[in-house]
C-alpha cells in the first residue's frame, strides 16, 4: 500500500477488512507490509489487524524503498 498518509486517513475501514484474514494460515511464517513511509504506517497502524503491526511475530514493515520501518 503506497498511499500517502492523507489518503489513508480518509479510507480506513477497508484496510482492516482487506488484511483481516491475510497471512493467518499456519503455514505462513512471515509477512511483509509495504507502505509509503513511516508517516503512512502511523496513519494506518490503528486500523491494522494485530498480526500486521510492527512487532508482531513474523511481520516486517518496509517503506517504498524497501527499508525496514521501526516505530518505537
């Protein structure tokens, strides 16, 4: 999802339902979410299912340049 923060903030409900059951099969050992940048992730975070958030086991969040995003 390479939408900027401003677009994410206006279309939030669809994100949760889009990812709700994604990456939940027992055979899945890793998942990667690609976002525009850290600001976009911050706008999106509260709408993400728990298993797609930074810090969830097996989850990596990267920016548009594939650099890992770590929010503290």
